[in-house]
C-alpha cells in the first residue's frame, strides 16, 4: 500500500502514518534515544492532523458505577494483581511487581473507555501466618486484621485505585474453594497418597515445612528451614534435615506418615497443553512467563499435594481429611474469585465467562507457575467454564542498590517508609515505573532516583508544563488566544499524535515502562517547539508577532492538556493538579488516539504553580544511608591458612554453642539471656566462615563480607536458573551468551568475596567441552 507520494505505508492508526513505530516497537526505548516521530512527515499528514485537531471529538468518560459487570458487545477487561501475603510489609519490589503495574494498566483501560474491573486483596491463610502469630503472641486472625489494614493503607498512599481490595479469610472463599474441590473430586482429578512428615509429639501436630528447622544435608548450615536452606539456597524436604527441631518448642520431631490429597496434574495436562497453544498465540504473555510455563510442562507434570496438616486455612471437606486444610497455593488463586464474590453476588459473570472477558494477571516471575499451570489446571479440571488468564504479565526482580531488599537487616525502602521521606507518592510511582524490570532485573538507586526527578520531571516535563501555562497566564491573562496554525505548528501536531500512538500501542500490550518514555518525548518536543519560536520575544513585537506568540502558547497549552491525560495512569495526583491549573473538567480524561483541541479560544486557565521540586544530592545520600540497614561487619583475613587444630576448635565451639541455645529455648529461658547466647553463636559462625576462607590460596590480603557472600550465592543461583531456562527455550545465541557472561561474572565476584581466586580460562574450558561432544 502506498500513500499519495508513493511512499510505502506499513501501518496506519487513525489518519497518521506511523511507519516509524514498527522499528521503535522492536526494542526497548532509552532516554537518550532520539524519537523518530518527526521523520517522513507528508503534506497529507499535516492536513489530517490539522483537521482532527480543530474538528475532532472526544467521547465522554464511561461512568464508573459499582458493581461493574460485563456488558455485551463491550471490551470487558478483568485485571488482577498477585495477592500480597498478609504477614509482611511490602517493599518497593513487591509494589512494582504486582499492584502498581496492574493499577497503571487498569487506569489506562478506563481512559480508553473499556469496561474494566480491578480486584486484589491479601492472601491470609497458611503456615507463614501461623508462624507470625506465634512470633507476636497473637491469634492468626489478629495478624491478618493487623496486616490487611497495613497493606490497604500503603496502597492507598501510593494511589492504587482498586475496584475491590479484599481478603481470603471469608465465607465466600471457603464456599468457592470447596465447590471447586468437589468438582475436581467428582471428575476423578483428586488422588490420595501417604507422605512422610515430621510429627512433634510434644505439640501433638504434624509440622509444616516452616515449623521445622535443622541442619542442611547439603551445606550443613544449622538453621535451615524445612523447605529451603537460606545459606546454600537449595530446596529440601523437611524429612531430609539433620537434627530437626520443632520451631515452636525446640523438641526433636519424629517421622510419621500422613495421608494427603493430590491434584492429578498429569491427567489434566493434555487440556493444559491445548490451552497453552491457544492462549500463547492469542494473548500477550511476557517472554519470561511463557518460558517458565513451558519449562514446567516440558518434562511432564506430576501430581501435586493440595492439603496440609495445619489449623489456619480453608477446611478440606472430604471425610477422613477434615482435620486438614487446603495448601495455600491451591487456595490462594481462588481468592480472586472470592474477593470478587464479596464485591458482587454476580461474580460468575466475570469468572465464568471466557467468551466475553479478557483476564490480565500481573505478578513477579516467582508467581508464574501457580498462575500459568496450577490454577489453570484447577479450573480446567472442574469443566465449569472458568475464565482463564488471557494475558500473563510478569516482571523480573527489582533489587535495591545492587543488593536485595531485607526486612531483617532493614535494607531498602518498604511501603510504610516511603511516606516518611516527605517525597510525594507520585514521584515514587514515576521512578518505580521508569525502572520497572520488564525484561531483566533492575535496581533501585538513590542517585538515579534524584537524577530522574531533577532531569526528567523537573527540567523536562515540569519545565515544559510550567513555562507554557505561566507564559499564557502572565502574557495573555490566562485566556486562550485564537490559534492561527502554520506548517510548523501542524508538524508538532503530527509528532505529538505519533507519540500518542506509540504510547497506546505499548500500553495495549502492558509494556508500561516503555510507554512512559513517550510522555517524556512529547514534553521534549514541546520544549524544543517553544525554544525555537521564542514567544517571550514575539510578545513584545508587532501585532502579528504577538498573534504568533499567542498561537505558540495556545498550542502548547493544548499539548499540556493531552499530557495531563496521558500522565493519569502513571502519576494520578500530578495529572489532577495539571487539570486544576488548566481549569478543565474530568470529561477530558479519555484517550481515542487523536490529538484534539480541548482548550478553545476564550478558555480561562487558573494560576499555574510548579509541579515538582528539586531533590538535592545531599538528601539522596542521607536517605541512602538511612535505608542501608544494619551492615555486617567486614573482617580482614590475613594471608596464610588456619591450622587444622584451630578449625576443629572453632567447629566444636559452634556446635556446643548451638546446643546451648537450643537447650535455653527448650527451657523457656528469659528472652534477654537467649538473645545474648544467640548473638555469641552468630559471632562464632561468622568467625568460622572467615577462618575457613583464610585457608584459600589467596595472594594478597582480602576482606570477607559474610552477607555479601550470601547475597552473591543467591544471585549466582538465580542467574544459573535463568541461563538454564533460556537454553531450554533455545533463544538467540547473542542473548544466551550475554546471560552466560553475566553468570560467569557473578561467579567470579563470589569467588573474590569468599577469599578465593576467580576462575580463569573459562573460554578455553568451554571450547574443550564443545570439542568432546
């Protein structure tokens, strides 16, 4: 297809040729990249943009009337974000990974006049809640009530606009979870089998994984949990622990068998595979979500246990198993349904309506298996027309200053602390969305936080909006002048409309981070437009020059109006502030894909005010120190290996001190005494690690940071998993090589941090292995 000038048109949206967009969509957009939207503008483009700007119409926003239900013939969008676990405070990574990302998308859908419902809530059942209740000396329900309010308050401060924020400890949860179970049971998808578990005879209860501690069978760490060792990062079974002990009473449990219920995933696998083929081709799944889902089914699914020997959870209704509850990862995703059921009695219109509803799930990648395999299998097995996810949007991980968030070490900013910094919520939203880990892990940096605030918000976006409105207010008494558009003005219309199309194309696919760049592109074009026309000089000249100044600033004010709408999903409070300064109604909050003149001649704006404030570098350093947490002691290790006798003495001291601590806990000694002995035990363990590192063949004096070694060990494990998944999915060699290089770099960092020599000659070794094959 060719236009009037014979130029090839690849794609058109509305009237504006956006051939340039295809290339831009194929890669991530960096802040330094020059937008191609001002290239290849034709006379047809200028005429069409001019006509739409002057005579185009914008429909009124859809009325948000509750309860929101699907409507025939409409685009019905159901948005969920992974239910945050109730027993902790969410950190910035948790917030960007689910609720904030989903909020941006839901707000965008509302601006598009889609019929959208956004639900979320706290996941409240399970072992972790019981453990937290024991730690705080309260009931599980009291823990849930406390932390549900805390979560709700945090998300409210961050301007997360749920239609319903509920919880899983409700009668609707019990009813729906049990109904789904009975359908699975009657359909032949539930198996019973015996498993070996640890029984605490003193507490008279089977111990869930997190209620067991002991020595890791792999690295011999003495405080490993029953599901995972925090030192080596390996997944383990509670029955594999050496010297296991009950976390509640510290007594030694015994191995007993317990009969449990299993979801027969292999029997449902053919249906799942068929559904994968359809949803992967028709939906927008992030690449990591598809990769993780495929990896789970690649080697064949196995039956998965869905019951637990706990008190706090949804009761299993089957005779012979009524003393058990459903496992949290069978139970939790059903929370989406029960939360909706608490919102409206007509919840089935959303959740049993696959033909009319498009379901979007937002989460971090660690939640993907449960939303892509376990829960869809649960729904498919019921044969009850449950709405399955069409679009699974998973982020990678957000780190903190190149490390990890840690509540115990007080490292990083948590949701309840952001408000205390005095920095407005929308600034936090902007930066988190700007660095959103869409395709790879990213890191929160205070230096970068300040840089982006001062450059992108203050000097770019804020500067353009404020100078446009202040000039109009001071030079034209805040009254919109007549617009006499030249070809230069029309070029700006085309450019802005192209940026608008790019913004929409990305948000339709939930590529949130990159869509934000298009807003910043528009304000850059606006700044260049004002700078090139110099209205401050024109306004002092002849009548014609003053008229030209009026056109420039009137057009700029209309660009500001558009920006206020596009900003609404990302920075809702800033958007509202701009619209108050423009003195415009909420009716402007609709996105159609057209740039239409909303501020007509004669419109009176209000007095403008700055939107953003500069953050000094000194404040950034102060906040960086404040949230750096309790830094571990860094011990210098001198050259020369420790003697065998010294190593044996330290090992024995650690073992004896660990036994002393266990005995004190078992005897319910005073907390102050136990804490003192625990501190001594930790000091001895650190000394043992440091001394062990000193035996390595190290050419110079090194520092061993135990926490850094632990962090790097986890990073190596995560990166190794990522490399394995990429290999399994047969990605491009260049992508794989880049990730392998990152893995080798992490391994070398770990070696150095441990006081060892980093590996050398990796390339030669790789060639040798290849040759052997």
